C-alpha cells in the first residue's frame, strides 16, 4: 500500500511540474499543442489514485479520471498529427482511424457508467480490462503515426516525446492485457505504474526543450524492423485472444473443458505457424506497412544490399542466371521468374533459365515489335494493364503465350548500353502489390545491374573459351615450329644423300636420323592431342642432352663443338622439352654463322647452378632487336622463321627456375647463357 502511494505520488508531482512549466514557458500551439492539459489530467489521476489508496474508496472516480487522461493524450497526439500533416487532406485511413478512436472512447465511457450504475462482473471486465487494452493499442498506433508524419528535421525534437508516450501505452497494454486474461491486476505492476509514468516526464520535457534547438538530426525507421515489430505484436495479440478464448472454453466446457482447451490452444498455435510461414501472408503484411506506415515502399539501402549479395553469392559463373532471376523476383515478392536472352547475334530470344516457372515457354524473333518497344521506351511492361487496356502498348502487343497467361505480371527489359540483352518475366506478386512508379524505378535500376552482371558472366565465359583455344594454338605453334626444324634437318639429309648415299656410315646416320625424327613427331602429336606441355618433371643429365643435340646437328656443314667441364650435372625438368630448348639455340647459332665460322657449346657449374653457353661468331643482333623483338612471339629475322623458338626457350627456362641471358653485336656473333638450378646429391642419387 505504501509503495503504491509513493509511486503515484511521484507521478502526480512530476506531471504537475510538467504542466506548470509548460504553461509558464508560454507554449500553446505548434507541433506540441496544449501539452499542459493531458499533463494536468495525468497529475489529477495520479493524485486521486493516492487518495483512493489511503481512503480505500473512490475506485469509480479514479477510473473516470484515467479515462479522461487517456482521452486527453489521444487528443494531444491527434492534434499533433494534424499539425504535422499541415494542409495535406486526410485520407480514408485517417478518417476511419479518427472515427474508430472516437467510438472506442464513447464505448469505454458508456461501459464505465453502466458498471457504476449496474454492478456486474461482465460489465466490470469490459470497463476495467478490455476497453483499457484497446485504448492502449489505439495510443500506440497514434504514437507511430505522430512520429511517421514528422519531417526529418522535426523528428529530432519529437523522438523522446514519442518514446515517452509509446512507453506509457505499452505499459498500459501489458497491465490490462494481463488483467483481461487472468481477470485480476498484477499488484506489483499496478503499484509501479505511477513511478513508471513519472520516469517518462523527463523525456517529455527534453522534447519540449528541443523544439527551440537549431541542430536537428535525421532519424530513419527500418522497414524490416517495422515488419518484424508489427508481426510480433500481431502474434502477441492473437495469442492473448486465443488464451482468453481457451479460458472461456474451459469454463463452459464442464468435464471436457480442459481437453477442449488443450485442443483449441494446439489448433490456434498450428494456425499461427501456418500464417507465419506463409509467403503470401508475409508479402501482404509488407505491402500493408509500405502503404500505410511509410512514405516510400522500399528501404532502398537494405533492398540494394540484399540484391547485390544475392547476385554475388556462390561460385563465379555457377547458376548465375537463376541467381539474377531470384534477386529481381524478391524485390517485388514474386514467386516465379524466367529469363529470355539471345544466343546468337541475329537469333531469336529464347528462354535460357527459370526460377520456379518451368511451364512458361516461348520464343521471340529479334524483330518482334515488343522488343523494339521495350528498347526504345525502356519501360517495365505490366501485363495486367495490357489485359485491361491493350491500347497502352500501342502497336507492340506481346505474343499470345505471354499476354494470355494470367500468371504473367511484369516484363522487365535488360538493357546493356543501347541494346536489349534480354528480358525477365515475373509472376504475379504474392502480396498482390500494385505496380507504381516507385516499383518501376527500382526494377529498372535492378535490371541495369543485372544486365551488367549477365554481360560480365557472358564475357568471362567467352574469355575462358578463348583461353582454351589460345592454349591449343600456342601448343600447335610450338609443334609446327619443331616440325619445321625436323623438315630442315631431313632436307639437309636429302641434299647430302646424292653425294654420300653409297657410304654405309652415311646410310646408318640417315636411318638413325629418320627414326629419331619420326619418334619426335609422334611424341609431339600425342602431346598436342592430350595435354600439351604437361609431362612430368624428372632428373635430367645435362651432359647426355648436350651429346644428343650435338650428334643431331652433326649433319650440317658447320659442326658445333662441345666442351663438358662438369659431366655429372643434373636438373629437374622434362627431357624432351629441355632437349628442344638447347637444340633450338644451337640450330639458331648454326643458321646465323657461315660454314667457315664456329659454334661452341659449353657446360659448367657456377654458384650452385648449371651453366650452358652457346656461342657463335655469326651475324649477331643489334640492341634494338634484343630489347624489342628477340623474345617476342611471332617476331623473326628469318624469312621462313615463325618467331616462337626463342620465346619458348625463355618461358621454359623460367618455368624451371632458371634464366637466360643474351650478349650480341652485329657482325661479331652472339652468346646465349642458360642458367638452371641443380639437383642436390641426395636427389640425384634417389633419382
């Protein structure tokens, strides 16, 4: 008893001070009209509650004072909403809400009067529990409308006032909804109510002071937060109503009351879950909130973050069309979508992907009037409008398979620069959302982003194919280059056959050369057919490779010399490719040197590396050619050369972890130095 008296005494004092201070400051109009009236009535109600606790009488008078306090705060909020809206005419929603609140207050007053004149448990239940709960709900709705109708620069000053009044009505809702369910007030909550209201007075005063401040701040309300809040509040109200109905069933059910109550509560819970997991129900709730609680339907920051995340999730290139369809469809609560694109430059637009819509089929030629209409106008086409007003589409009606299907809702063009990359067809919205300019602009922007994403995916796919062909062509170029060298070797053999064909030694060399050439060509064909340049690396003795190269070049008039200073040097690599690299260097040296010149090949060790030097005193190369053309593919000084031999040499030497250096002067010859990392002794012995 003492705690309740102290609590309500604090409330009376706080609201009385607020009313006096507001009156003394001279405020009486504007966005906070006549705040002293509801504040004074709140102080009166708290004071009467203190007297009732001390005298144990006057409950009906306190109830009337509380009803007057609630009516004053609702009037205060309603006046504030009209002041915030200015000259904007009230819509059907506001007029209906105004009438509903007026009828609610009149019904509450009538129930209170009847409960005083005709004592009855039923009337008391409605007057002291049901109607106060409904008034609290009405107060929460008006607080939301009050804050939502404030302009951004006004919300800074009205934020704490909305929090204070919202907190007051939320506490009342909690108190009276519990009383409605259990037909009894919570003694602790009732005692704390006065102090709770007193704690809200400073927030009201802060809002009053902020009305004079010149430093407003922007405040935003999240669409998603509003959706979840309304959904939870609706679920809570539904559960309380079902609990009250279950309690009533238990009372009137007699012996079967408990069983019927259990069955009823279980069915109510299942129904709530069905509604909660229904996509259509969630979509319609979002549409309702967007229409009646926000100036704009979409929270663009949140929508764009979700749209971009859905486009970019998953592996690159994996189900990119389906992700694009899902991202666009979710913007407008559409349950199905399909994508049409052109596979060839002048080919028709065919369906390339769908999301939950396998039944929709069709094809459009590139010259169809609807496609040109979408490209020029850049409109999102609403098929519902076409069915009602076909003249809107001018001379570009959609095909029958698209226009006659009742499930088709929107056709979204995917524009890439000035061309029509494709178009997306969306199914009817789950929330039955109306199509307006805001949705059209959002879909146009999303379609531009989607078109860029699809064009990038198509370019990446084309680049992958081009790289595969490039790899094949590169391998083929290397093979052709090697074949050219073999042809040159066989041509030289034929040229010498006229002079030396009767010599047994020449015949043996000729057969060995032909056998070696055939074997090399077969190996090249196998590599080209399977996986070019992917043979495994192994330990390779450099001395043996150099002997094979020198022996293969011995048929030339200019015979190279070999100087092996370190015979046991080994490197890790592919023997065939390494032989080809060194053979190419020696072949180039022979071709660049007259038959009276010299070509020297040396193998040595230097700083833990194998060093192979190919030196000649031939024509040489100038500095410009060394810098700009020597290792560039398809650049050659030979009339019959392909210009990829030196490039292949450098790339493979680098692949093995080595390097190649060139020194040359015109008329004085060239010196190629190849350095390769050596295998250590353990690796050499293990191999």
